[in-house]
């Protein structure tokens, strides 16, 4: 499991002088299913940004990891891009064409600037994506909601809930904003990550599948309507995450061999530009279920939840 979310930084690592805000909570039927860390006290190299961790099934199994030793900048479930007009908002080393991964002084911050709503099952707030000097690259409005689900699996009634993530990124009036990834900067091997990313945790090798493909190599880079990851929590309980909500041009970023993770990649093969004064909207859903679901059950849960693509 991960280290303390405050490890690797402190008050000096954050912008501003106010103490870090306490994590918000999301509940389903009175059960806490997620904590939302809005103002993490992290070293700039870890890509400080709001993130969800721990996220739990209704049965209590933790299904996210934060600050893991293999990739310290992986922060539960979060939204981040490695190349935003040259600023690294993902954390870690930056991939430089012809050079490889390199430590650079190019890390920015995605900063919480104020709440719009804060209730037991829904959070909404305003954010700024900032470069290393504090200049605003993008303004964002984001909402998170937790919704209880009732489904039927092979063993009968299925306990599950759904995380809904909805955001709008707005470029400044006078500047186009380019979103890139290690892949668009020259890294081979399907490393097109950057967007909405979920770092999972599993005591055994995780499995990933979609309606039409199975395994990391087949699913990574695909545009399947949904993707499921099956893992095992620290206490031995199996769980399944089912993701949907690709936007036009998005592709799935998937890892199981090196670590368990699933992401909606904005720039998997080519850079994406948000034109000056324009917006980019994202809407993603993640079903969080106890147990190891099969293809039919995972697909049925997505359909019952109204799975969609963003256009």
C-alpha cells in the first residue's frame, strides 16, 4: 500500500500559506466510499493535484493506491496531463524526444480554488491548472458524485456503486493550450497516458478486459465502449472496476504487468489542442463492485448505468 498522502512535502511544498484543507468525503447510503484530497502537501515533482484516495467498495475493500514506491506521483484517481504547453502536471520525469525521461524544472500544480457544492454524495469545485511560475494554463470546473447501484451477478444481488466525474477545461482567451503525452513526445510502447487516471492496488496480478478484448496489450490504446479491471484487495477481497466515458479521440491507457491502472488518455497518439477561449468537457463513470465480475455482468452494469461516450 501507499505512504501517507502528506509524505514527500510539507507546507513549503504548497502554494499559499493556509494549512491544507481536510479531505472531503463521498458517501453512499451512509457508508464512506471515497475521500477527496483537494490540497495535498506534496513536493512539486509529484504533480500536486486533487485526488481520490482511499476509494472503497461497499464491502470496504480499498481499490486505489497513492504515492506507491514504483511511481510516487500516482495519486489514487485523479486528472492530470504530463505535457500542457510544456508544463508537467502529471509528476515524475518528463519524456524528451531524442533524450528519454529527464528530470526538469517544469512541474506545475492543479490547484483547488473554491467549492461550489459539498454534500454527502456530490462535490463540485473550481480549479486552476498552473505552470511552474503560477500562471494559469487552464481553468476547470469539476464535479464528483457517488451513486448507489443495484445489480445482479452470478451469485445473486451485487453490491456496487458508481463514481461520476464531470469536468470542463477552459483555455484562456488569448492562448491555445496543447495537451501531450510521453507517446506524442516520442516514447514508444503505448505510453500515451495523461487524462483521467485510476491507480489501482492489487495483492495479485490484476486482470483487464472489455467486451471485445482481454489483456493489457489488447486493451491498451483501444477505444472500446468500456473497460474492466479485476483486482484483489490487501485483505483478500476481490473487486472489479468498470470504466466508461471516452470522449471523441480518447483511447484507453491500461497497465497490469508493471502496476494496475486504467486511464482515459487524451493524447494517446497525437497532441490535442484546446483553442483559445474554447472548452473541453469530460464525463467518466466508474462502477466499483465487490467480487470478480465476468464480461456479461460488467457489461450489464455499464448498460444499466447508462454508459456513454462524450461528444
